[in-house]
C-alpha cells in the first residue's frame, strides 16, 4: 500500500514536471512568434507567409497621416519579385494637390526616388530641378516616394514630413518603396497626373541619378504632338531574360513571349497628358510585371499607340556620356557616374561663354 502511494506520488510529480516543461516551451514559442510579428518588417517574408501569421507593421509606424490597415499589407509588398500588387487602391500620405493649378506647367517632371535618398533630391533641386522657366514655358517638379522600409523608418518618415513642409515637392503613397515595386510607383504617378494635373501639356518620368538638359527638353516638346505621344530611348525587339540570376529575369509563367513589345527606357521618358488616364485603364487589363518601363510598353501596345523616336538618337543616353560643354549642350538626358558629376556638369554648363 505504501509503495502504491509512493508510486502515485512520483507519477503526479512527474506529470507536474512535464506540464511545467510543456508550458515553458509554449511560452518561449509564443514570445518568439510575437517578436517576429512585431519587429520584423513584412518585406522580409513572402506574401503567403505574412498572410498566414498575420504579419503587420507595428502601430508606432503610423505617423500622422500614415494609417495602413492590416489587410493592405499583402498588397503593399511581397518579396516575390514577379508579383505586382496592382491594380489596387493606394492612398496618398504626402500630397501637393494644388501644384499644377498654382504653377500651370507646360511640362511636369516626375522623379521617382527612395525615401532615404535625401542627397539625390537635394542634388536635383540644386541643378536641373531648379530650372522652372524656359522662355515662357513653366516647368514643375515633384518627387515620388513610397513608405520607407529600413529599420529607421520612423525617423525617416519624420524627416520626410519636415522636408515636405520645407519644399512642397513630395508625393508619397502607402506602398513599400522597393525596386520590385517600381511598377506600383509608376502607376501611382499616372493616377496622380490623371486626378491633379489634367491641364499640363506634358509630363516626364525621370530618374534622380541623371543629368537633364531642361531647355532642350522643352524645345523638343514645342513641336511634339499633344496627343498619344510618348518618347524617349525606345527599345525594340528586346529579348525576355530567362536567366534566374538576372536582375530582369521573368519566368514564362509571368510573361510567355520571347520578345518584349517596344518600350521607352525608364531613365527618362516624356508623354502627353492625355495618356495617363488611358494607361491607368489599360493597367487594369494587362497583367503587370515588376519591370516598370516594360509594363508601360505593354500598356501602350494594348492601346495600339506607337512610341515616338526622338528627333535625334543622341538626345537620350542610357550610358554615361563623357562630359564636355558642347556635347552636353545638345543632349536631353544621360546617366552619370555620381551625384557629384551631376552637380558639377550642370554648374559648368551654366557658366557664360560658347558651348562649342
């Protein structure tokens, strides 16, 4: 009888230890899950994983106008590079709704740039972005941003709010700003132009890391068509890259044709302001790809609108052009090796004296 009691007591003790051990493991697991859900940004995981565990940005990220509902996370970002969350209703965090009404631009420059690239924005503002009048034609400029994704995103967003209050030239929407979301950024740009800038004649999507000769751009547009017009460095019969290691790889499941339709390279292309509303409608039909300039080409092909080659093939340059005043006085756009080159070349071109 005593032995039975001892066995029963030992059994109960072992059961309590096992229960405590299981409870301890459960608590460790729970803490780990909560840590992952709270501190690790959604862009580090796949869309399906985020949906499974309910991975949403921490509430402290909702600074002032930012208020991203949890059910929008899957549409805002995915690490799958071939998934583009568009069409989707994205909201503006920072806006300049009266920009075109106040300035009445002939052409508006739309510059996509990452939230953290303050130096790039300042370089543009101090160079070609400062050229606001060519003859009697007004030129406006806006920078396009998504939400910052770095660990310092709260500080970055506060800095952007201050920058916006100072310069009034930022348009920000509530998608994660990343390379694979450039198509989303481009479509947000077109949506903005459709709503807020219907009466300008032209817009130009132009990268921040380029040299832009604004005078030559305006002079080209003076004789350009005002309808169904898009021009830049036009690429024709480009092969679709199937190498998984390529930055521009696309699987056949996303796009099964061997060649892309004609498209203008994304470093800078200009278009008449009747096109944004047409491109937005086409984008609701055409399956989006993450290569934004290719996607615009797909939409133009769907619309049956041909791209226009510039009057001179040397006006748009995807590779950096060696600097001399004569050459740069004749081109419209070229990539540069650095922000320093961008600034120095522009300053040198402004000094008095003959170009050639």
